[in-house]
């Protein structure tokens, strides 16, 4: 199975910079940290960010961390215009997104924090799918590739259509092999 990198753009740099600067605003008496950290992006990275936010806030009560899920593309749109501090992403930042960040003088540091995988499950009653290669799975999910039925017909004469669960346009999760 193809693994795709999960990226969090600017996570370490933003949290470190905000922590060292005290995030502005009124200081927390316990440790001097206060302010807000805004995170948005991939729904598949969100659980990691939410857990990190909860832990960070439990240790730094003066800092409010919010975590949103507008998808990888939506998260980069917000990040590159300065609306967020951290962008959760399930793919590397694209050239056109880099250009927007550059135009707005937004600096970033890509940081891989996890890998994920797509799991293919075949129902026990299935009579046509013995084995599908990564390339065949990619073809099924590619926007301009063969339809699921076309691909399946190449593999067997009698079959049921594969059941795909795609994400919205802002998500990279459903792109087989991380292909955009």
C-alpha cells in the first residue's frame, strides 16, 4: 500500500515563535504565555493537532488554541494570507500556494509528523477482485482515469462496482498514492 506523508506547515516554527514571544496580549501569571494559536487544514491531520492543542493548553492556560478542518487546500488558502498560524496538510505545499505565501511575506517550514495509508477491503462474497495493484487502485481513483466499472471490467467479466468514499475538493486524502 502506498503511504503518503502528512505535512504540517510551520508547526514547530509557529508554536515556538508564539511561545517565545508570549503570543501578545495579557500574560498568564503561571508561565508568561498568553494569546491565540489558530490551526486549520486537513481533516485527517486534525486529530493530531487537536491532541497537541489540548496538551499545550493544559500546560499553558493563557493560550487559546483553535483547530479547524477546511481541508488541505482550504488550510493553505488561509495560511498563505495570514489567517492561521499552522496549516495541517496531507500533501506538500504546491507551487501556486508558495507563490501566495511569498506575495504575503508568509514564511513557513514544512514538517512531516505522520504517515497514513489507504486500506482496501474486499467483501468475502466478492467474486472478481483477487488482487489489485497500487497502479490499478490509482486508476480507479484518478479524476481523469478509468471509471471504477471500466477498471473492474478489465479485471473480471462479472463483478460488482468498487465502493469508493471520496473526500471534498479541499481534501488530499482520497487521492490514491497522494496524486493530486
